[in-house]
């Protein structure tokens, strides 16, 4: 009897396709000698590497100050909560948002190519994630963003699920809490926590270069063990430079290696990102 792990990090019995476990959005998994790097998973978008993709549209809406806005990202590796979603290959991503600026309410959609196995051992090649939410400034130093998101994998709909996401900024500090009662379509609840920072380096301290930011964070994925998942931590540190509509970023990511993804998908990585506002 041979078992493999899908994108969710859950063992699947080959031949009967009996699901024994499922996993997360943005993680990679490891499984027996039959494990291949095509078994990836995706866990919420705590992917600073793609400049706040589906996890938060606050930067898209608030920074633009326009009703309709968006971003296009080219990333050398699509990392979600420390785990590659593309077998360590590049990804092209698009995020569009429409905001009612007087209330802070918005609707947005995020899309990206992927490469991992779904619950029924099907290969998932892309995702489309719509969200509705509200984001506002509390004062000049604090803001919040609450949204409900649907993670959709066309032609692999058994992997779709919903999640509530919340994001907070206070001065240079950031925080995130996400929850799903059907985490990674496992039928079980799971949550994600992240504490981080984003700080603009004063130009006088770094060769008089303007619009240079350093950011980072530590996240924790609390996943349902009774479906074969393992909770784990992820880490990231990034340096970014904005020039007009473009942002260039170099990011380091890693995990504590407890996730049930393949070692090649969840380990120490350095990725590059080019982002353009539209």
C-alpha cells in the first residue's frame, strides 16, 4: 500500500484515493520514499514576497487612494507561509481591488499560478481568490483590515474553502489573525497568527537612498492534527525599494521544518519579487 501527500500535506491512499489527512494553504510536505516535490500545499497568503497578495488588500487600496487599483507581481518562487506553492518555480500574480473610499469597504480578487497536488491527487495549476472586506485608518499611526476570502482552485473544486482574515498596523508593527472552520478543505478548523514589522529606513542611514523598507515576521500555523497535519512556524525577512510604480524586493523565508511538506519546499530560501502598481 503506497501513500503520498498532497498539497495539503495529507496522506492519500493510492488506488482507493482514501483521504487520511489534509493540510494547509502555503506549506510544503514530506512523506515516505514516494514523496515528490509535486506535493505542495498552500496556506493563507502570508507571503510578503508578493507584496501582500490575497492576504491583505490594504496596501493596494490605502496607498493608492483610488477606487480601482491593483498590483502585478513577478516572483521567483511563490511562498505562502514559508512553503513553496510552485515547486520552487516562478509565478505571475495579479491583484485587483475596488474600494468605496468613504466607508473603507472593498471587494478584491487575487490570481496566481500554482503547482501542487490536491485532495484527490489532482494537480493544481492556478488559483483565483475573491475577497470582500473593510479597511480603515484608526488614526495617523494605526489601521485595520478585515475580510472574508474564498480560495478557489478551478477544475479542483473539492479543494476550495473559506477563511476570515484580519490585519493590523500600529506604527511600524504588524499583526495578522486568520481562521477557517474548513481549513484547507479538511472539514476541520485551523488558524494562523503572525507578528511582524515594516519600517522605512531613513535615507541618511543608508547611502541617502529613499523609499527603502525592511520588513519581517514570525508566523504560526495551528493546523488540525486529526487529519494528518502538523502545526509549524514560519519566518521571513525582506528588503524592498520602491521606484515610482515599481517595487523591487529580496526576501528570505524559512520554517521550523515541522510542516508535513517536502523538505525542498519548506526550507531556507531567498526569493526575488518585482511588483508594479496598476
